[in-house]
C-alpha cells in the first residue's frame, strides 16, 4: 500500500511541475496571424523577335534579387520562346513584394535567343503593378555568339517604385564606374556604411560579376534610417584584391520621388593592403539637400496615416488587455478549483488507504475465523453446526459489502484524479494564452514606439 501511495504522490508532483511549464507554440501560431501575408503572383510576359533564328529551346531563368531560392524557369507545357511569339509565365511567390528590388534574367545554353521586350506584372489581391522593359538583346552562353552578335548571358531589371503599392522605405541607388585597366577589377566585397555605423552596413552585390574592368554597376539598397541625419556614406573594401573606382554616385529614391544625384569623380584605389595610394575605406559627405522634401499636404496625409496606425494599435492593446484580464480571472478560479480537488484527492487517498488496510485485515480475520469454525464444526452437533454456518455467512456478507464500498471509494478517487488532470491541463493551456497575450501587448507597444519615432523623424 505504501508503494501505491508513493506512486500517486509522484503523479501529483509531476502535475504540479507541468503546471509551471509553458509551451507557447500554439499561441505563437495564433499570434502569427497578425503577420503580413507575403504571397503574390508574378506574371512574366516575353516577346521573341521575328528575325531568323531568334527562337530558342534552351533554358531561361529569372531570379528575384538574384536569390537562388527565388529562382523560376520560363517554361510551360507548350513550345515556348518561338520566333515572333508572345509567351506568358505565371509564378507564385511567398516573399514581401516591397523587398523585390530587381529581377535577374539568366540564359543557359548555346541556342541564342533574341528577346525584344519583357514585362513583369506583380499581383496581390487588387494591387497590380506592371514593369515593362524594352530589351532587344541576344542571349547565349556560346563564346562565338557573344563575339559575333554581342550576346549576353544575363540581364538585370530594376524594380524601384514599390511605394505605389505598399511600404514606405527608402532606397539608396549606388552607381559605380570601374577603371579600364586589367588591374582595376576586383573580386573582393565592398560595403557601404551609413554614417559609418556597423548596424547600417550594406554590401554592394548584384549576384553578378561586379567591379569588372570598365564596367558600370548599379546597386539598389533599401534602408531604414532618418534621412535628415545622414551626414556621410563610408565605402570600405574587405580584401587585398585592389579595386580602382573611377567615379561613384548616390541617389535617394522613395516611390516616384528622387533626390538629385550626388557624384564623386575622384579615381581611388580601394584595398586592405598596406601600400601607398591604397585606401581601405573612404567617406563621401552628403548635405541636407539630400533629404527628399514633401509638400505640406503630403506631410499632413502621412502624419494622419501614422497617427491612425497608432490609434489602431492602442485599440488593439486595450482589447488584448481586456482578454488578458478575463484569462487571468479564469486562471485564478481554475487554480482555486485545482487546489480544492487536490485536497479532496489527498483525503480520498488517505481514506482509500485506510479502507484497503482494513479490508486486508478483514480477509485475514475471515480466513482465521473460517479455519476456527471448520475445526469446531467437526466436533459440534448439528444445531451448533447450523449456527456456525449462519455466523460464517454473515461474516462473508459483511466482508463483501466492505469490498464493494472500497471499490466505490476507489472509483470516486479515480474520477477526482481525472478531474484534477483536466483542470491542470486547462490551467496549463491558459498559462500559455496569458503569456501569448502579454507578448502581443509588448509587440504592439513596440509598434507604437516605432510609429512615434517615425513621426518625430518625419517632422
């Protein structure tokens, strides 16, 4: 019986331990519903030239931002990219549209293709934006084609004015010109720092062969930084493969609004190697004219939009706090109920233990009494035997009734334990909900602080 009692004590202890263990996965999934849906449709339309041999059977791919994970092949079940044909390819992406800043088209094969024009149409709900590009270029990986018809293996198409659809981030357009000499090119990484801050570091990379001799490269860098506080941009080379920058220019873009172009035409060698006339880094100062100025009407509209977002976030906080109060109230009631159930279960365990010990003792006494009666009946008269049998039957009947009561008590104890486990499971789930609500309130408060900073920077 002591072993039975100890096992239930261990069960109660484990339940108490689990009561304080919070697994927030379920509520994280519910909280994640507030996150933005990034799914959109990209429709790519190509027009192949009608000249002889303009068609191709080779593979053509597109990459969003040059990212290998966002790669799609321009291919359907029919015969694509035929001469004078217009082809439409539809793809689904799970990626923020506002973060698509360029689309890389890459050709694979020696069967040259002459693309006249290409368009990219982004669709998400009712929001539709189309970008049309006139190409008129041959694409081929064959060296002879590249020499004879000036074919290329890839083409980069910039996507800039997302603010017409969503978002209001700034984009920094960086244009570089590499020197003509063979030694001017570099394969090292070049990084740009806003005000020299490590937290606002950007890599200059288009996922192509950048900084080649005589090449002009363009980079689009989205950033989140108060424009009026930008004093300078720091360009740093992270290797010993020296790069000759003939000139570099910067332009700030936000939707259809663009700042003037800031150009720096000083020929500068960049390298980490410790040699004269080599610079590991160089800063380019910017004036306050860099800031894109908005009209008073635009300022009022944007300020009103931000203030409305703050009002909505505060309303969500109030509603969430109300849910949190109700959840805590219910949690308190369930904890009180669990405490009472534990007390009842403890008393029932003690009673059940006592009854089981009594039943065991009754069985021993009954067996001893039976043996005694059997000995007495051997020498007793018939009348005495009948009395002994009647007495024995009464004892057995009483013993069976005691065992039935014990079974009822055990059943009641099991029900109490089941109810206790149920209430503890509910309590554990409610703890998770309380934690998720508190995290949600914290996220909303951070959103409000961010919006207030935006208003401050905006003013």
